[in-house]
């Protein structure tokens, strides 16, 4: 038994934020029915290369981007621009617990699929809208994309090398505004389901990428609100902890530059680091004894540590620091990540029996539940793969009706 067994989700979202949410719900056991436009489907199906290879080694129409965000779902093709398609969605809503969409504000109303319309059909429905700026406010009708949101929401102002070292605006390497919004949406939907369970009332979940981006500024947002000072970019250094950054170490055997992360989180760890580094006096120096002192005197301490760190190679430092329980880490590329023994032991790659590739490898869910493990039984679906199956199962569609829907281009 999975945690969300018996929960059914009608997923009209596409690209990343919405699909990331519904993939998590699907991992937890919900029956996620992904509604896609006939003929083209989710935009990310074409966002490649890379594309999934067929047995002959040729590219298929399944992009890796799509595959990475749509496991454990069923795909139904339905054209919601047609009245019959809208009617089909309303029928399905009566048999679902959750509805999620990421259309522009107002679009669902034009199709008769807005919250008010569907709540009248199913009062218990949890209806989640994911947009760039939310359902209210002066920007509500704007299209909001992760890249722009990272800029507008302040993340790019604190990401990248320091300006005095040639830095400039820098986005994060993955679409974190989308991903965080997807995760916040998951939490909100679970809370709304809990409310519906107790009261019989559904509700509208209004998720906005910009809201999420502002919220995930975390300590930096709090720093500004408390101090009134605008933080800038600090490269790989932490704004509130020292030493907590990337350091160059002695070159590798082939002469290439090497680096590691030193993440000293408290004063006792700092003292142990100084002892390992052969600079115990830096732990008793009044300028550096406490973290607040080290932050204030960062410009003095860090250059001293940069010299020390270059005296040993990465392997030597990592072994010594780990033995002393001083937080540290390598900087791995993705080849090294997936070869890492800890990643392998934790099962962070799952093999799927996909129709086009029977040994498809994808990243696993990180959720570990002792009683209700996540599911891994449905590979990312082909476009419309489950249309007939779902309509027969939920709507008891006859063969004549299915043929009529296909002929009219609804499915």
C-alpha cells in the first residue's frame, strides 16, 4: 500500500513546475492522469537532444527532459479547446480528488474549467493553479518563466562570483523556481486533501513562481529585512558563515587545478579545522574565535586559509577533515555523482521498462518511507498511451463513443 493510494489527480499542467508536483504525488501512490494535447503533448517531449534511443540506437520523440518529470503517470490525449473535450474533462473531474493546471490566468475560465465551474461539479475537488505571478496582483496576466523569475525574485542578484572579482548576474544551473514551486504545490495539495477529508470541502490552491522564489531567499531575505542592507553576490562563499566556501587545493597528479568545499558550521568545527591545518593559533585569535568575528574579518582570514589549503591535495584534505568530522566535500560532475558509492547504495537510479527502451535509467525519488514506499511501476508514458484505458475505466466509455471521440479529434 502506498501513502496516496486511492487519490486520483487530473493533471493539465505541462513543462516543469506542475509536472514536478504531480510526479511527486504519483511517486507517493496517487493515480495521476496526465492530460495532453493530441498530436504534440507536453512541450518538453520535444525539448532535446538528448532524446531516448530506440533499440536501433536512433532518436525517438521522447526527450530526456520529459522523461525526467513524468514517471508513474498515465497519459490521456484530449483537446480541451473543443466543447466535447471540455465536457470530457468535466466528466473525469467528478471521479478525481485533485485538479492541477498551469495555464495563464483566465484561460481555464474560457474553457469552463476554472475553479468555480469544477467545484460545482465536484465540491471536494482540490484545484491547484500554478502560474508565474498568481491569480491576483498587477502581474497576474503576465507569463512567468523560471529564468525571469530567478531574476525578478532576487536569486540572480545573490548568485555568482563577487562583482569586484568580475562577477555578474547568474542563474542557477537547474530551474529551481519551477522545482520549488512544484514542491510547495505538493505540500499545499496534501494539506488541502487533509481538509477535504475532514470537511468534505475542496479549495483553490494558488501557487506562484515569484511568491516561491521570494520565500526561498530564506536567510538572505531575512538578512535584508532585519538589517536593511541589500546583499550582493558572494561567489561560493556563505553570507553568514566563515569559512564556508570552495577552496583551491594542491594540483592534481596531472597538474590540473583541484578544489574542495570546506563547510565549517560552528566554532568547535573551526577549531578542529585549524588544528588539522597546522594553524591552531587561528582558532584562538580574537579576530576569528567566534563565527561572528570570522564573518566580520572575512577579508583577513580567507586569504590566509587560501594559502594553507594549497599545501595539500584534495584526497589528503578530505581524508583528514572527514576523520575529524569537519564538514567538507568534493565537487563532482554528473559522471562522478552517479558513480558515487553513497548514491548507488541509496538507489538514486531506477531502471524502467519503457515501451521504447526496456532498460531505461532515470533518477529516483529521494523519498524514503518505512511503511509506504514510493511506487516505481509506470515509466513516463507515451503520448495518449492510456487514453482508451482511462476512459473505459473511469467513464465506462463504449467502443462506439471512443471511436466517435477519435473521429472528431477530441482524443
